[in-house]
């Protein structure tokens, strides 16, 4: 099926929508679907051509590997080798906003485009009921990056996906707004345990489970996921972080109580979970308010719990553009 000149089918959160989405996935099509973190752009992870279409739709650099989404934790062993740490984290946090990078099981049938030729594979079992039903109905491993054009903020509503990728995907399943709002936390267990990306599962919870401290992203020693480009998640407007007060002409995004009026506030009560859920939507709205040559200033957000992921995304959004 060639979707280049066709608009995406809009599917609903019902048996019919899920059956149709599963059928399209099995047929090598691209289906965007909600997870608890952000919307994913899914394709059959065993099908080279379908996976290649993900890269094309996103304009994604081909060296950047994809996360494989599974319906159940039990399916992970089909594709990867799980050591004790992996078993422990999977038992504690799957389904949920955690991605594990694990040694790839050869001959498991995954497209090499998914792993980008690496000897490791990133696996995740999402918790969103619609995602779980879709994956179970499809009965296949589904490669799914966030459903945004490369370098843009991740979509947390179906309308974001259709606005940007509507003419490049075969279907979008509408499951409403994503509860977590930032991408999954990525931990590598391919070698020494390492945090590759802070995300929707607080790193402190992972450390408690492993009984060991993981190096933080600010640590120079930290290995980076291949996709962690410095400038990423970027709104159009220039963005300044840790702003105690806005400069003239800046759209101010607050956090908690602010001394200066804020156009938008990530969480008036200073709740980091609420702030994560609002982050990408507020960046989009601030971008609209700021206009073509506009500027955005964001108030300081604490560096613990989900604040680590929020600061990581803000730092990338504010990085000099390439
Ligand atoms: O919450 C999420 O994780 C969302 C939803 C849709 O599940 N997905 C997502 O995927 O954020 P994506 O492709 O936007 O980010 C995946 C990250 C990239 O930075 C990529 O480089 C890294 O995972 N990654 C994937 N496979 C890897 C591997 N084998 N080794 C190291 N990093 C890997
Ligand atoms: Mg992404």
C-alpha cells in the first residue's frame, strides 16, 4: 500500500479501530498510535520495507535505531538476552514508560534497520490500554519512534500527528492525550547499566530497583543513545531555560509560583508529573504565541524525579540549531 498521496485513516479507540490498525500493521503499513508517554509511529519490526517507511516519513537519519514495542514482558526473551538486572527491571516496571537496551538475539527476525546494525535492541512494553490491545491484536513486534518529524517535539495528541505526518502515514488511532507526556526512560543493560535518556520513569525508581546509582546525563562519562542529538525537540522560537523572569518580548512558561506573569504554566502547584504531561503541548502553544521570530523563556524546573527528563528536553530545545 502506498500512502504518499492519501490522507491517514483516522481510527477510533474501539474494537473496529484496533482491528483495522492491527490489520494495517500486519500488512506493512504505518500506523500512529498512543502510548502512555507520547504517540508512536508504528510498523512491523520484522519488515525492512515497512521500517524504511518510518525513517522516510520522519526524515530520520538512518543511523538512529528504533524501539521495538511488545504486548507482553514475556515476549522480550524472543528478541533479546535478559540478565538478572533486566529481569528485575522488567518485572518491576513493564508495562510502563521504561525502554531497555539489551543484547540482541540473532536470528530473532527483526529488521536490521530497527537496530541500525547494532548488536543491541531497545525493547519496551507500553502501559496504554489501547497500545496493549493493538500490539496483542497485531501479534507482531512493532517498531515505533515518536510520531513527529525528526527534530520536532513529540506528539501527545492525535491531532499533532495528523498535522505533521497526516499525508505520510496510513492511519492514526486517536486515544486522546498521553498521560505521561515525555518519552520513556532508556536504560542500557548491554554492558554496565547506564541511563541513556531520562524519561517518564524517574531514574531514582530504577536505581532503587537495581540497588545501584546510574550516572546522570550531565556526567561527561555517560554514553549517549545514538539518537540523542544535541539540538532536538525544538520549537521554532528560540528558547531560554532557567529564566527567573522573562525579557521583553519573550513568551514566559512558568513552573510553580512565579514572580512574573506567565503566559503558560507547566504546573501551578509545582507538580513534576503534571509538568511533564504539559511540556510538549506548552512548547507548541508558546511557539504559536511567539510567532515567526519569537522567543520563549522557561522558568527553572527542579532536577529530580521527572524534572530530569523535563530539563533534558528543555536543554535540547534550547541548544544552538545546526
Ligand atoms: O516513549 C517512547 O519511548 C516513545 C514511544 C512511542 O514509545 N518512543 C520514542 O522513540 O521516544 P524514539 O525513536 O523517538 O527514541 C528512541 C531512542 C533514540 O534516541 C534511539 O537512538 C534510542 O532510543 N535507541 C533505540 N535503539 C537503541 C539501541 N539499540 N541502543 C541505544 N539506543 C537505542
Ligand atoms: Mg523521538
